[in-house]
C-alpha cells in the first residue's frame, strides 16, 4: 500500500480549522488536525508546499519512520509550525493504521487503562457570582472538574474569560485586540474566587485555574501559597516556560500542583520540567506536539517522573485532535485529566465524530481508526477568515513580558 494523495482542507465553521487528509492506493483515508490558532495558513502552506509532495509514494504503515523523516529530514527542527504539520501527518497515519487493522487506535496503543476520560470545562464570568452560576451548570451536567476564571476588577477585559459559554474562542477577526493587565489586582481577586467556589460547592469538585503565563515565579509562588487552603487541582501556565529552571522557584514557595505545556511543541520544551519534577501535569497536545507518536514519548517520560497528563482541549483544537487525544488518554498509565471545550454545531457537522460525553467522562469512538471524519462539501461552504489572538499590555502601555 502507498500514499496516493495528501490534501489540506481549510475551513471556518465558526472558527478556522486546518485538516490534512491522506488517501492510500487501497482507498483508505486518514485525517489529522493541523490547526494553529492565529497562524493557520502558515501550517497549511508548510504542508501543501513542503510535506504533501514528499508523502506521495510512501508506505502509510511506516508511522515512526515517516515521523523521523519529516523531523530530521527538514534540517530545521521543532517550532510550532513544523511540529503541527508533522502532527497532522502522524495523526492521519494512525487513523489509517487503525482502519487497516479494523481496531480503534487506543487498541493499538495498548488498550484501555480506564473506563472513561475525566474532563473539565471552563466556568467563566466577569464577576464571582457569574462564575459560580457557570460552575453550577457544569456540576448539573455531571462534571467532576471545572476551571474557574473571573474578570479582574478595574480591567476592561481578562484573557481566558470568554464571552461564550461551553465554547472557548479567544481569537478575533481583523487585527488583534489589546488588553491591559495588573498583577496586583489579579492576585487580590483569585483567592476570593476560590473561597467562594469552595464555600458553595465544597471540596469534592476538582477546581482548576489558568494563569495564562502572566506572573513571575515569585508571584506564582505567592498565589499558590494563598490558594493552598482551597486545594486547587492545578494552577496552569503560572509563568512563561522558556526558562524551565524558573519553575524551581515556584516549587520552593508552594505545594499547589502546577500544569504547563499547551504551547509546547517538543519533548525538549519540557525535558527539564519533567526530569526535575518541577511540574505535576503536562498539557502538551496531539496537534501541537508532533502527533500521537511524539506525545506518547512525552507522556512516557512524564510517567517516569510522577508527572500526569492534562492535555489542552480548547475549542481551537478540532474534533480530529480531540478524537486522537482521547485514544491516548484512555490508554496511557499516567493520565490525569483532559480539557474539553465543546465545538459549535456547525463544527460538529463538518467533523462528524463518534466520541461522546457522559457523566463527567468522554469516551473515545469504538470505530476502527480515530472515529472522526471531515465532510468536505460542507467544509467548502465555510471559507477561511483571518483571526488573531489578543495582545496584552501592562497599565503603563508596555508589552507584558509573557
Ligand atoms: O489558542 C489558544 C487557546 O487555546 C488558549 O488560550 C486556551 O489557555 C487555554 C486553555 O487552557 O484552554
Ligand atoms: Mg491554558
């Protein structure tokens, strides 16, 4: 069997998604998510202009070899654009392998380690009472874990506090919007938020919070120590993570569990964080971290160092990525939690899928392969729309350091 076609499909059913579709000489098809929020067309070009021509004639069964060929062969290693493109190829080849074997992909990864994948959703609100109402909505839906974010008094907009409920879309069309930030005000409101959530919902619910890289290590240590009494499940992205050793300082000052990794694209972004046990959850994803093959490698390294998984699953990761993530989540021994923000109805129609939510858990599809498809005719009805993630500035107008 050989690869006979590889094409890139860009569609925007509510937001932009890039998908790679590979076809084999036996007529088997596989798909992979290649969406990089705000930089979608860079990955589409990387695939179309540089990778698709190399795939034609290759054996689709050689997943590892193809991964190494694209990673090493490019000479220019790593980076979000390259690794998202490689992820799309890798995911599509796992989909094909599952279909050829007649098995869901998780069976090829060693089979089930658990009955379902515990997920969390985002409870957002401008005010604390609004957040509490959103938490109640998730609790009513059976969720065991909820991420809480509220507006910071005195700031016009706070990143991560979405306008939508159940979806999460920070990107905006045309030019990026610009928001301002005050660490002092933020550090005052978050403990109040946690206190209110614990007061109303008790301690059985897992409560998560995303800092979106906005603090320094010592500020993050202070926030963590203030939140310890409210037993946070994790504090996410406390600081920008280019300087991995900076996390040592956070560890010295708090026992709050730390999660990081949604912007990571390679094992080298988290090697020190994992090896020195500076984090508790690794949030790298299939689409941005080199596909199932590379993410499995990261998860295995993490398993050796008491680090559990907590993959990114915001709305900008397509149902193709979510399907692939669930096959890994259900199989790996050190699974922690999976983020799950729902897609719009239009997106679900373009990407029919077999995974489903029930009682706090997601369940991967039992169909051979990943159990997700793309309706190309429908996809063609939603042309690409330029969109950017917002920019953040401090009160004095300087760019925030994250
Ligand atoms: O594209 C960026 C979003 O996916 C990101 O802001 C989401 O921080 C995020 C999260 O934890 O879901
Ligand atoms: Mg995040």
